[in-house]
C-alpha cells in the first residue's frame, strides 16, 4: 500500500502548468471541528491533500488558572488542577500536591500515598481509554468510542464512590487525601474491574481496532516523530515513549511510592512500521493500561493501615517561602508545577508545565508534508487536552 | 409497465384512452410510486441505521418517539427538517447551490426505473436495463461536485473533489463486477438477469462459480464506495471535513442529500440482489409465493450488511481508497471476467 | 552529577556572567546575567559532562511586590468585585521581572535550575529557542502573560491571548478588562437572595447568612 | 450495563409524572385557549412541535470538561439517542441545538456567536455547566472568561453542575422539550425529591 511519504515536488511554489497560476490553499481547521479534540485551531496551508504548513492557534480555552493560583489558597487551587486535564484529574491533583509537599517538606502517610497511586492509575486508565476512543473516532471508527466510554463509566463509578464526584474529584489535598476507602467492598471491586479489563476488554479493543488492517494502514508510518525530534521538543509521556525512549517519571524520577512497585515501561518498537509512528504511540497507551493494572493490584495488595491525612482537613495550608519545580507523570506526560511561595496562604507564582502544550508543538514540524487525513491522525495520536494546553 | 397499462385499460374511464395517454398516465403513476418507495426507504433506513448502530454499540438507539422503539423517529426527523430555515450562503453560487440536491435526487430516482420488483413488474423494462442503471446513477457525481463547488466553503470543496474522484473511479469496478453475470445471461435486461437464476440457491449467480463469488464481493465493496458510506465515506468524513460536500446545506436541501444517500444505498443493495442473489426467487425452489416481498427482504438484508460494515471498520485514507480501486479491484474484476468466461467455455455453457 | 559541580563548571565557563549560587534553597538555583543566558544554555546543552538536552520548563515571573521576608505579605492581585466590576488600584508597580529555566538531561539524569532577573522597564532577555526548539512556545507564553520580550525569537507573537489584547495578565498590577472587542468580560451582580429573611435585620450574620438589602 | 435495565423500578412512572408537575402560567393558558378554536391549525402545530421536540440534533461543539460529560451522555450508558437527540452534526447548518458545554473564553465567544448565527431557525441553546451559566469558578480572577454565555446568545435551558452529570443534561433536554411543547411554568421540586435528598448520608 501507499507509504504515506509525500514528495515535495515544489509544485506549490511555482506555476507548474504554463499559464496557470496556482497558490496554496489556506484552510482553517477549528476551533469548532470534530478532529481537534476541543477548541484547538490549526491554520493549514495545503496543496490539494498535502499540508505545507501547520500553525496551531491556542488560547480558545485560556481560563486564567495561573492567575487564579495567585488569588486563592493552596487547598482551593486543587479544584482548578482538576480542570486542566479533565480526562485524568487525579493525575493532575497528584502533580500539584506533590509540588506543594516538596516545598512544605511534609511526611505523607503511607496509606494516603497508596490511595493516591491507586486513584491516579485508575484515572490514567480512564484517560487512555478516551485516548483510544477518540483516536479511533478520528480514524472513522465509531464503535470503539462507545465501548471505551462504557468501560470508563465503570472507573468513574469506582472513583465516585471514593471521592464523591463523578468526573472531577478534588480528592487529594496537601498532606494526604480527602477520604479513606469508602467501604469494605471497594478494594475488591477495583480488583474485579482491572481483572475484567485485562482479560477481556483489552482483547476486544485489540481485535476491533489495534490489529485491524485498515487501522494499521492508516496509522503505521504516519506522523513519524523520531527520537531526536521528540527530545528536542521536550515531548513526554506516551509520545516520547512511542518514539522509543524508555523514560517515565514514575521510574526515572520517582515520586510518591512508585519506587515500591514493579512495572514495565512500554516503548514504541516499530512493529507495524517506523518507530515513532501513530500506531506506536497508540499501542504504548494500550500497553500502559496493562501496566497501570499491575500497579493498582500491587498497591492494593500492600495497602497499609493507618492515617490518610497528615494535615487536618479544616486547616489552611501555609507554605514556607521558597521555590521548587516538581514533576510527575500524568496520562499525557510530564506535568510540572513551578511554585514560588512567599510564605503565605497563596502561591506567589505557580507556573504549570503541561505535557500537551509541549507535545503539541511538534505538530509544527512533523505535520508538514502529511496529507490532511494524516494530520488528523497525528493530532489524534498526540492525545492533547485543551484544558491543560491553554490552562 | 405493460401490466400497468393493461390494468389501466380495464378500468372504467380509461378504456377509451389513446395508447399515448395510457402510457403517460401509467408513467406518472409509476414515477409517483417509485418516489414514494424511495422516500419510504429513506425513512425506514434512517431508523434502522440508528437502531443497528445502537445494537452494535451496546445501547438502544431511538426509544421514545412513537412509543415502540422509536419507530416514528425518522418521520419526526423529516417533519422537523421540513420546518427548518432555508439558508443560502451569501457568497454561494445560487443557481448551482439550489440545483445540486435536485440533481443528486434525480440521479438516484432515475435509476430506480429499471429495478425488477417482481416478474414482469418493472417501471421501465429496458433491454439495456443494467447499463441504464449505472448510467443514471452516475449523475450523482455531478450533483455532489456542484454542491461542493457552489457552497463556497473549503471543506465542501474538499469533500466534493474527493467524492468525485472516488465515485468516478469506483463506477468502473462496480460495472466490471457485473460483467461475468452478463456473460452468463447474455442480456442486460434486468428481468432476464433474474429469470436466469431460477431454481434455488445453487442457481444464484453468486454461487455459480468461484469467479462469480469473488465478483460479488468486489461488487459489494465497490457499492459501499459508490454510496459514500463508511469505511469509504470520503466525501463526508465527519472527523476530517466537518460534513464534506453538504457542509453548507440546511433544511430541505440537506434532506434531499439524506434521501438520496439512503435511496442509493437501497438501490445498490437491490442491484446486488438482482444480479447475484437471485432477485425475487426464494432460496428453496418452488416456494416463490411473494416475489416482490422476497426481493425487498433480500435487499434489506444487504442493507444490514452494509450498516454492519459501516459501524465496525475505521475509514481508509483517500489515496488508499484510490489504490484499492485501481490497483486491486479493477485487476481482480477483470480476472473474474476472464476466469468466468473460460469456465463457461470449458463447461459448455456458452451458447 | 552534583548540583554544586554543575554550577562550578558553568561558573568556570561564564566567569562574570554567573551572578550567584543559592545552594541552600529547596531547589538550588543559579542566578545568571540576562545577556549571558543563551550562552550559558548552549554550554549546558553541548558540554558532554552536562548534556542538558531537555528544557523541562520556562517560566516568566513578575517579582513586583514580593515579600522578601517570607511572611506572606506580598501585594494581592486584582480581580473582579462581587458586582462583577474590575478592581483597580493606585499603586504603581516597580518590581523586576524574571525568567526561570528548568533543565534535565536524559543521559546524565540530572536537573538544574537557572534564573535571570531584568528590570521592569527593560524586560528583554535573549531567546533560547535556538538551543531547545521547545522554548519557542514557552517564550511566547511568557511574552503573552508576563510581558517579557525575548530578543532574537523567530516568531514572538502572543501565545494564548489574542494579538489585540491589552496588557499582560500575569503582572501583579494587571487590571481585569470589562470589555474586549465587543465581548463582555465583566460579570453581573450576584442574584438577590430569592428567600429573603422574614425577620428584620439584627446586624450580625446569623445562620442564614447576611440579610439581603430591602427591596427598593 | 444499561442493557440490563429493561424494566423501570416500581413507581418510576408516578415519580416521573411528579417531576413534570408544572405551575402553568395563566397568561399562557389564555393564549392557548383562544388558539384552540382553530382545530386544524393547532393539530398541525402540535404535529410539528412533536417533530421538533423529538428530533433535536445538537451541534458537535465541545468546549471544555463538560464536553466529556456531553460525550458520555451520548455514549452507551446514558444514550441521548433514546430521545432522538443523538444525531450530533458537525456542521452548525444542520443542527437545532447548541449545547454550550464548558467555559466560554473571550476568544471563543466571537466564534460561538458565529456558530450560533450559522444555525438555521428554529434553534435552541443549552448552557451546560456553571462556567457557561455564569463564569463558575472562574468568576473572580477570570480575565479571559465570559461570565455567562447568555451575554452572547439567548439561552433556553440552564443545566447547573461542574460538570453536570449526564442525567442532569438529559433532564435539561426534557425541559427543553417541554418548552418546545409549549408548556411553560415554574418547575416545582416534588416532595419526594426533597425527602429523598434529606436521606442521603454525606460524609464528614
């Protein structure tokens, strides 16, 4: 089949048919477009089906979260971290409280750390399910979307029992978590769910989508991000690992209690095409779901007893003066929080380094020379969330 | 048509009519009938599509409208669309914009004339029936191109360009796949093609010889592409081109495209039934009680197959689509023609 | 490699350009002269012992009104009032602006933090987007939100806000807009309490909250 | 999953009818009465209203967090398609309903207005989530957030929540259907709802 490599034959720049003048077509993709995962806007310059220039225009969901961080106190701002990556809010909570705790130098109870890991990994699975679903949708496959949402609902149920919210939780606080395990059956239900997911549902997705011939044709050798590019653009998460780099903050820069667990880091291998193509990035996510299941099982098996809050819930957090950058692995990649504190109740400055923001930048380079359909595949495989790009 | 005119002649008041008058009256009745069937099938199939999609996606689909499983859903859709505001964009090419949906509808309506519903019951019993169907339905391409161009919208233009390339290309394997059958029947008359398949399921062309079997699947794939449905819905490609060639169409004009899509879907399914699946003959010889009903049921089953494919597979890319057509399907269908011909000669079937 | 050793290498390269080394902080950081920052970054990236091939984060900071004593007495930012109108102040901002760079090396597995500080009136720092391509968007964001210009940046437009936006929102003296390009940004007054207390106001806030004003 | 729940729980219909308990506007009742004399016209009107309310096609217009809940509403468990509103159209030209699902920013507001203008009449708007209703958590310091989408386009139904659960969005859709049907009035919270709400145990 076609290789997906498009030769730039220079047609766009000159009059290739004598007497007929041609120019590039400017195409405005978004902010309301089904393939842009929210309100991203891409300005394209195309010659027929081939894209010559991609310019992402951001800010359609700029919600001023960094300004708000300077106005509300540390505990209140956890609410806003939920709304960054609203597909994996627990991971965002975790990133923020880790940063605050780094400055506070507070000892978090073991039980709280385990609960954080479990909820964050469940959130990661939910986020990856949506990533698979929307990527399938970009490829024109409707049905996997519905299946993935079906399984996601189960995760939301579990987290709702834990945290009280269906989608956005506000669950973690500096120094611990808000609630303990809700009832005796919760742990068993989580284990049942991940067993079901591992044994049956992942196989369904693989049959329906991953190893579908058309799907492979659409994604293999498409949108290749090589290792050098991925590192230069500071790509992280599945995008970096899809390019074959074995890097994961959970293992290489451990935070929380991840050092206690045994898990693998799936990387892109170029099974179906080149290393770093859309299929690799997609498959890294599928395999990460399996690893997340492993982590959850270990964390629940070794769930210690004891307190789950180092700081009482009704106490206002004050952070000593100083500045610290802390990073954690979210579903999309490395979330960094750079917090500057003046010793008060609110942060003086809180810069958020969001993974999607950095991952999306690579489109400017890799999107050139692709076909319009491949650009949709590329943007879909990056799995961006506009909430954390625009903040 | 002959049946209808002779029946009309028997009616009081029509007896004294001239032949021409009878013909015109019959034609008007037939055209109205066909249009009704077409509108009806659009209504039935939109409902069916949503139910089938729901079934595949483990949900219900329409449940409330009309109480029983939302049977009135498509009727409500159509009535609502009738009441919508009709917008013609200020920058659009108005003449073409208005005419395009009509042309698309006309293209599919014309083709319905040669469908053999039952023995002797065809709106226009033409000697070149099959040829006529393919010729008439290719008008749809012009309509889609007009719609995309006149909308003055870049997405619509993309959709139209893709659609034109796709439909023009896929007409070739579509027609080529039926040629082995024509070799067998020696006729392009739709009635003759069905009559040649009398005598149970083993006499249907799809099971006559291996080449015909391959030709049937080639026809099926090409027919999906010809009706612009997933996984070949290039002209619409909801996740890439917003809504493709009908991005700017509202209300009634959009309904025409909608109607034509489902009419075309049923039409290609009926042609598949007519050419390969034994037309109105039942699978067991001697059980041909209701020929028209058998014919329609087979058609609906084919439509179901089509929907099943649509809701299961991802979409192919536009260049892969072209590759599939020109480098795979056309050679294979040509091979089918040769192979089927050789088999006919060796088995002595060629007259 | 140890943080101190990294700084020593860097200071050896920069000489005068390395202004200070804050070793005791939660996260040690080096203060660099603004005009030498691109040079420092190139050195940190290209030196084989350091090999900082990833820029994790680039943050623009407005140091205006920062409480140096660490008592949490920094100047409060402006927002909207409960009536939805922008708050204003008479104070004029005079603090410095700054940029912080957080680096990471995939090969060596070490991190490093650099900071520069420029006067509010100058507000210009050399770009590092030629060192790490990812810096391009971070710098555009810093220009957009904090208003630090990056000299030599290939495409210094606003990142998140519109090109026609006025002011840089993350500055401490930023006044929220009431209207922008015909889009109302101000809020409406909060709705009146639909269940007004039947008893006359006693002055203090009871369990039902403050008593709403009487109907006009 | 949802497929198992074939039969509604006992007393479900009774409760539903309670939910639809409206205090009918007297002014409106008079208008309807005078129209009722023309039997054919009202019947035709009713049929068209029925068609409109049974087939509300939303435009695929996700803004923020609420968009995910909107997708969940159209997905397997909640399945908005049951009410005939499952045909999400990517182009505003063919849609009837705009669900403003999420925070409307200053930059987006102009686009939102444009999309609303592109939709053909009759059209409706649901403001989904507290951000779309009034700025939500972004009221105080949200320099780039429009505090309430009803400052840009007319809103028919407000669906509160951050984000609203899919059930609430479905409820909002039904309120919109009531509105199209011509049943205007104030929604009265039935007694059983408040009673039930008091019984829900909440944790410290």
